[in-house]
C-alpha cells in the first residue's frame, strides 16, 4: 500500500543509481538515490518540503544504507502511515 515503485536502476563503475516513485501519500513525488557499495553517495527528492528533504538527504550521505533503513523505516507523517523518510527506507530496502 505504501510501497515505492522503481522506475530506473543502473550501475556504472561501482556506482548504482536508482529512481523510485513515492506512494502518493507523501508530499514528495520521486526519490533518486546513488550508492557506492552499500554507502549512500547522493539522495535527491522531487517535490516535498524542500528544506526537510534537503536536510534528510544531507544527513544520510556517507551512511550505510542498512543504518538509514533502521533509523527511518516506519516514521509516520500526520497519520498517513508513511512519510518521506519512510519512503526513502522502503526504496533502500528494494535496492537490496
């Protein structure tokens, strides 16, 4: 119900780039992620609360994806059952 939808997933020179559409219950519309191994290199949200998504992205850069998943999975925004941070965790889970 709150799952993200993968729209692209590529690998080049040890860097994996993936994009996901969010579930529609949150303000953001898309999340673009770059991983090098299991370390987050870049996260970019399309739409959403600009300051919050930029701050969340900046905090996650350099972290291991499993740590980000553990910290963000299940965060709820205004009783919606999900949030922009939760959607990021769901996208990272799909990246395996």
